C-alpha cells in the first residue's frame, strides 16, 4: 500500500458538476444557467473596457517584484473608499485594518482564521441558505457554525420576522455573517428600513457583523447604493468586518483580487490587527498577487477610468435586470398561473426560482437546461436569444 491509500475522492462540487455536464451535451439548444460568472447577451465572457485600458497602461511599466505582505497599499486605499465612502472619517482616522486578499474567498478565510486565533471560543451565525463555500471556510478555520433564518420559501422573499427573532435569541456578542447586497443564492436582500432594524438590534445585542460583499455595483448598478447596508451599520457605530471582491464587479474572476478589512476602535488597534492579519497570511501564501491589484488601483485611481468602470458595471447590472423582466413577462405571456413576481423582486446575479430538484432534473433531461438542483438560476446566463426557450421549459415543468 502507498502513502495515500486511505484517501478517497472528495465529493464533487455541485456547481462545477453542472458545467461539466453542460459542456458534454451536444444539443444546440442547450442553456447553462448554472455559472456564477457574467456573460454578455451572446452568452460570452466579458473583459471590461476599463480593464483592457488599465492593462495597456500597465504593460511594460511594471516590474514583477513582491507586493508588501498586506498587498498593494494603493489598491487597498481605493477599495476601502468604495465600501466605507469616499470621505469616510474611519479612513482619515486610520481606524481600518485592511489587507489585500485572494479575492472574496480569501478575505472570508483570512477573517475566519483571525476570528479563531483571537476569539477561539466564538461561533459564526450563517444565513439559511448561503453561498455553500461559507460553510467550508468557517469549517476549515474550525469556527463552530450556527444558522439563522433568512429566506422564506413561500413568499420567496426575506423571512424578516424569523431573522429578527434569531438575532434577538443569539447570545449577546455573537458573530453574524451578512451578505452586504445581492444575496447568493437567493437574490433576496433586506430593504433599507429592514437593514436599519437589523443594525439597531445588533447594537442592542452587541453582535459583530461580518459583511461579505462579493457583488458591490452588481445589484443595483451603482456601487454607492449597494454599499447602503454597510453605511447604515457604520452610522450606527458598529465595528464591522468586511470582505470585498473584484471578481464580479470588475470581471477579474481569475485574478483573485479583493480586500479584507476590520474597523477598529482607534489607529493603534488597527495597526495591531493589520499586523496579525499579515502574520496569518505569511505562512499560507506570503503575499498576494500583483497583477490584478495593479489593474484595480489603475482603474480606481484614475477619474476617467473609474467613470468608465461605473458605466460598465451599470451595463452589466442593467442587462441582468432586463433579463429578469423578460423572463417574468415570458412566463406570464405563456399563461403560467403561478406567481413569478419574485424573479423581478430578487436582485443580483441569481434568481431563486422556487423550482424543486425534480423539476430541475426535468429541465436538464428534457430541455438541456443546466443549473443547480436547488432551483437557482444564474441570470447572467440568460440572453435575448434563450429567454423564450427557458421560459417555455420552466412553464412546462411547473405546470
Ligand atoms: N461570497 C459570495 C457570496 C459569493 O457569491 C462569491 C462568489 O461566488 C464569493 C464570496 C467569492 O468569490 P471570489 O473569491 O471569486 O471573490
């Protein structure tokens, strides 16, 4: 027997399995609404024009030296402005401990490790449902997980009453993971008033909010508007943690560029926290990659390129919002007696359709439409060309 004879294959990732099956299907009508990446109206991946321009400017002008352990200082500075606000007093007062991270996933993991190291007895409350990787991240960081109510299967919206109860019933000073906007997989976000109530109750209970913001700008088309949840918590005086990612809103998926920040009481605490975050990163990957960070700092540091980026994010968000409308209208035109209002009420990349696993299997087997069995439709995979076909198939399997 060899060293690794006891190693069994790991379970397949449900999302990657969908893509594999899609690629293996030779039917010309096939549709992939499983992917979590933006596609244009021809179903093609997109490189933003602001990114192309940043790359032209960078070409030949950069070296390949290591970044500092905490990553690109300029990138981090610009990234914090997006979340905390251009004129944030917390940035001016140097109260935010922040490091460049390996995209949003890396930011979450670094935070989970930090939480485990300095508050080893703490737990994390995670919404039901959530992005599946959240469970893996806090599990591997060995932070015990609890859950809180979030989605209401009947209304296909927020279960606000149950959510508030769970916040109230959690022990004082609990850690909660919140999706800042465009909740994955449900597309269901609290309203502004509901965020205010959540923030108020967090204050009463002394809870800690860790925001995962993987879709800033992707929900409404306006990064300022999508940061509202965070701004409300900041106004109320919370010391938050935050994961940011440029995967979706700049289309930099494979560049792995993001930021982890922790708002501290004062500059002294922020310096200490940042040094510990760097110490956690050092034995894992030493320092983060340079190219994506340079793209981001070039774009956000130049007023014209930033303006172009804002325009392009809005184009992506608007296309998705338009496809929501088209999908709902098509279903209603076909005479579906079911309510499809949630398709347009939900926001961001995903629509939690309410279809059950058997209906999804039927879509795949009979109509060559590929998606995860929880009924999550990636709106980014819906196009003018396939929306009619998709609506018809959904209508047939939900009759
Ligand atoms: N958090 C949520 C809720 C997500 O949906 C995703 C991506 O799908 C991520 C984090 C992390 O993505 P990345 O690591 O590519 O930034």
